[in-house]
């Protein structure tokens, strides 16, 4: 957010649009990189998704609502699966893609992920429970988290997950003890803090040293973690894992992280006599929220990462296909994020005079920070469009805000909307599939919106709308 020591009104550029948001030649135009592939406008200007228009969606299901294009989701999942498998085929025989459950997970989505041949990354007992309910293959589940409870570890081992990513020496001992108690061998990967800073928001950068995740390379901590894992008969060291952050738009950071991870892999083989069968490069690939974002395609990401891994193993003299460990990656938000938009109804429109010939329209919608906290949490930028009709009106600089009792309840910081935007209009905000429903709340006792899956011109509820009764059901009252 713009700030200045003398107050917000003195901040450079205050009152005008950001540089990435020029005055539009057509305020009705949809930027294709922001929307699912099926999204377009019909003859009346109504936004359509997979053949169904948003007016019909609003009439049947109400607003606010998350609208997920199932076909788009599946296509993005297949693209990562196929492009990475092809790119890594001659390097290590292929690659495994782990869908990020934390971005958005429900039973239907878990089934789609399984059907499209991806693996699944979970990081809580609740996410694991959703996977189990969906019948997700246990061997294709990875369990993350820096503070897994004893019950969560036991549940993961009971289900037979394919790998547990250990994050501390205490956790190594916990997993070993519970595995021995259950009479199983727990497959584990060591999360390594590789000391690489991703070019992203500080809250979602996870590869630098001063943060809560993983074992540091410095001081030999990660090597000691491998030694600790190998000391237990109830543990199997599957390999090494790293993650440098999220919303990453180039592969530069992965070059150094892969070099350091592969160097540790070789050191473990040389000094401890163990050749791990897997390495995970993480991912966190970026997606477009506004015109300022230019994500790489899965094909280009796969090609560049495969080249990096191949070169690094060749440099250490371990280029034999039989010895190069199988690679896995975690695209993060890049699958579900672009597949979803949030549909709101406009409640009020207020013009605010900012002085110096600047004005802004505050467009209030029937949602806000309870269904999308990312602008308040990360200063995240979003785009939006008038979704229920064409407009011939001049563009006006607008700020789309929520209904909550917070001045920071902003959905879209800056956007051009038609000057005739009015109560009852529908506003669609693209790119809300990742970390919106997952981070949602009941702030101000606001029931959370439903998630609607649209396919072949029909919509169905895959997560129902919360009700006031749901809110009151948790309130046990006073005896």
C-alpha cells in the first residue's frame, strides 16, 4: 500500500492509477491471461464461463460465490503433468507433480487431482482427512508442516502416505518413534533451507535462512538431519526437499537452490553411503493477477528446470540415468488460482474527491476480506470487470471494497470500471482460486461463500455456502 510519513494523501502517485494500469481503450475487454480459457462475453456482454453466464449463476446460487472452471483446472493439471514428465524424461525418467492442497482443497478437487494423475501435498490433519475422504491414493500423498502433531503423524502413517517431509530434529524422533510403535517404516524427506531468496513477498519467501522451515545447509545441519534419519530402522530416507517461495516468475532462483540441494545429495551419498531416490525442487510458480504479471508456461518451466538439474548432476559427475534421483515439483497456486473467479454483487457506489483533479469511486460489494484476505495480508493486487452487461460509459478509476468494518477491507485496489456501475451490477474478480477460500474467515460473523464448479454449461456446488445456523452451531452458549 502507498504510504508517506506525512500521511497517505502525500504519497507519490496518490489518486492516480498504478503504472501497470493504463487508461483502457475498451473497459469491457477481458485480458485473456487473467481468466480461465472458457471465459468470454455473450451478445449482451454477460461474462460466460464454460458456456454458463454469470447472471444465471447469481440467480441460482447467489453472491458472493467462488466460480471454478473444472475443465480449465483439469487442463492446467494435465499441462504440468505432461510437460514436466516430457522435460525430465531423459534426465531422470520423468517427474512427479504435487498439487498444493493448501491453495484450495475439497473432496471434488482431490478427486480431480487423482484422476489427472498428479500427487497431492497436504500440511495438516484436516487436509489429510479430505484426501482420505476422496479416496486419494496414499502413496501419492506428501505430508508437510513444521509442527505436525503426534495424532497427525500417526494418521499419516496409518494411511500409508508416500512421504513425510520432516522439518526438525524433534520431528525426526517423533516420526521414528510412532513408526516403530506401528510396526512400519516411514518414508521421509528432509526439508532443506538452501539459503536462496526468491523475488517475492517476504511472507511467502521460504528459502532464506532466517525463517521457520527446514534444516539449514550452513553448519552442516541438513547433513546431520540425514545422519539422524539413517540412524533409525523405522525411517527410510527418500530424499531432499526445498522450497524457496511462492509467486515466482522465473527459474533463476532454482538454479542456485538445485545446485545446493544436489550438492547435499552427493555429500550424503559420499559420506553416509546413502543414495536417495528422490529430490523435490519445490515450485511456487507465479500466476497472473493483473497485467503486470507474466508467468512462464508449464512447458517452459519444465524445459528450464530439467536443463538446470541435468547440468548440475553432470557437474558432479553423476549423470547416469540410473543414479539421478527422480524429481518432483509443486506448482502451488498455478493450477487452481487462474481457474477460479469470485462473483460479487454491487451494493453501493460512492465518489470520493481526492483533490488535484483526482477522484475515485468506491464500489462496495457483498464480500470482502472474509473471502479474500490476500490484499490485506500481502498487499496483493487483483483485477476485476463489470460482469453482467456491456457498458458504453467512460471508464472511471475505482476501488472495489468489501462490506466489513475495516478500512483495509479492499478487494481490488485500483481498476477501471464503467462510470455507470450501479447497485445490482455484478463484478467478477479473476484469479481467486488459490488462498482465497483456503484463507477465508467468518469475520463480522459473515458466512463464507460457496464454491461452484462449472462444466459444459452447468454449475454444481462442491463446497456449500455457510449459513447463520452454521455460525451459531459452534456457539455453545452459556450454561
